[in-house]
């Protein structure tokens, strides 16, 4: 381990200064579109008073996009800004506009953009070894796995955490969890009858066919139906249904302690405890998907280990499998499936699962560094303080606009601001108004604004962002 300690030693770097961005790409496209219709020019002039207006039709950005868009499968609808540079809690676009980022790459960049220590590790490992395949050992897959198990146990979460499978994404981590649960079911009942899988409405577990089958959203499922057979869906936080929903045919149950994409909905302690109890009764594997809410985003290392999820009496619910990704790599693709030594590990044998890129030394070395920083009690305590600042700001907006700002949901720095039924349709407009004033926010569920900023965001940046959010809301309301 001395080698690992030396190799992962933090190396101080000079503080980076963000220069004005004018790349060869920008210069090339700056003069492309010149014959712009008069109505477009008027619109550009009209919007020039905005602090961060989206790129105009005659901009270098739009010329760049229009040349390349035909070659990209159009699975995303994106606003016009082209992000070119990041530092800390800020992004800069091709036209050198700066944005305060309350999205963190959808809860990925928990340590901010272009962290200097992470950049140094990537540089060093890129010159050492990127990939050798899982046919051979490398120093970092095992080091990361050991660190995840040790830190998980020390945090008081997932008491039976024993082994880790490293993959490339959250979806892959959930695919592994589904396969492992089905393998356990087959081991218990070789007939294959114990194969059913349970998930819950408003959940999101991924887009591959297994993970998609566990994501009961018609918008995502219908174009690719039929789904993989054997999946059943229940209502989140409904304890009464569990007796009939989870049966002797159930091999696994997957649930998010906090539903991210579904609208920042929090599981009750009673619901998770009832899930644990019912899974034990029928011999089903309980999977906690903490891809978005884990790794200190709630102020505890894992969301299910947060004190607020401790029941009034008895023990808190712990999973048999825990999945993670997003913040694990801070932008480097990686996922992990943590399994219990008591209920899962003994059933998984050589050849049961695999991956070409998963566990590569670059991703694992980066993640090994990241988890040690995210496990810091100082960082976790600061999350609670910053969360309170956000909530206080949301409450002020709620008082000012009681007919527009509804429920405030979430925990730590995964927070949701639910818009009223009458204002839900304006969510996208509000997101755009915030962006054109220099703030990036995303939605979740039905008309819910989601806030998942870097965990090391400063209190001053939070205050600035809340002020911009209020200005955006005022602008949208004024148009009604």
C-alpha cells in the first residue's frame, strides 16, 4: 500500500485563472453568418439587455452548432450555449459568458469543475496506464473497492457491505444489481420462479433495457416496449401495498432513498424499514439506488445512513446492494455496485458478469481520491449549513409568491422547489430566464426545480444564485 500512498499524494498546483475565451473554433465561426433577417436582428437587439442572453442566430455558437448537429443522433434538446470551460462552481460558454452552476453536471461534479488535484491525478495516470483489461490486476480497482467498503462501514451505512463490482456508469451499476438479484433468486429457487423485480413510480434507474424496465415512466418505456418481463411497480412510501407487491416470486426490490429525477421525493423511515422487513420475509434482495443522492450529497456519506432516516424505534433499513456513480468520478465515467457479504456475495461466481472498461486504472484512481475527500466530516457538515441557506431562500420566495412556489423538498444539497399546479407549465421558461441571467438550474418530476450544486459551493455563491433565481421568477411572473 506504500506505493498507493505515494502515487495518490496530493500535489499542489498554481491557482488557475480563467482567461477570456476566444478559441480558434470561435474565431472560425464568428464571421460565418452575416446575412441575418431583420426580424432576427431586432430580437438580438431586444435581448441585449439581459446579463447572459442565449447566443443569437448570427453568433459563432449557432454557426458551430448548425454545422455539427446533423451528425448527432438527436436524443437531447439543448439550449444554445456551448460550454467550453469550467472552474469550481462556474462554467463559461463559447462567447465567454459565465454561469453559476447549480446543476453540477446533474449531481456529478460534487467537487466542482476542473478540480486541480483531480486534474493532476488524471495527468499522472494518463502517462502511466489507462487500460490493461480485466484479464489482469491493476493497483487501483482493488484500492477503490477497499476504500468504498471501509468508508461505508465507518459511516454506519450498509452494515454488511463486503465486495464491489466497478462499472462505467450508474445505469451499468443498476444493471449489475438487477443481474445479481436474479442470480440470488435462481440460487434460492433453481426453477426460475423467483425472478420478479419490484420498483416504484416516479423512480429513475437508467436507460438500458434492464434499468429501463425498472423505471416505470411511459415516456421512457413505451417507444421501446415490451420491457423485460417480471417487473412490477408500486407506490413510493406506501407501506400497506408491500405485503401483496413483494411475494415469494420476488428476487429483488430497487428503491431510491431520495428520488432525484422523479421530483426530489424522500422515502420515509417507515417505508424503508417495511421494505427491509418484507424482503427478509420472502428472501428478496433489497437494492438502494444512491447514484444521485449518495456520496455525501445529503450531508452523510450515504443517504440511507442519514440520521433523519432512523425510525422512531428499532434499526434503520440497510440494503443488500448499494449502487453509486455520478459523484464517484466527478466527471470521469465510473459506477459501482456494492454487495452484502451475507446475502449476495456468495451467489456471484466467476463469469456471472463482466465489463471491458469497468475498473480501469484511470477511473479507479480518480475515484479513490474523490471518495476520500467526499467522506470528510468537515465537508459533510458544511453541506448541512449550505442546505439551510438554500431552504431559507426558498422559504422567502414561498412567502413572496405563495401561489407559485409550492413545496420545498429534499435534504442536504439535493433539493427541489415544487411549482404550483397553475405555474408548472412555466418551469422551462423559468429555467431559461435563470440561464440568461447567469444561473444554471434543472427540473425534476412535474414542474419541480432541482438544485444539486457542487458540495464545495460557497455561501456567497448560494446567495448570489438565490438572488438571480428571484430575478428570473419576477421576470416570468411579469409576463403572465
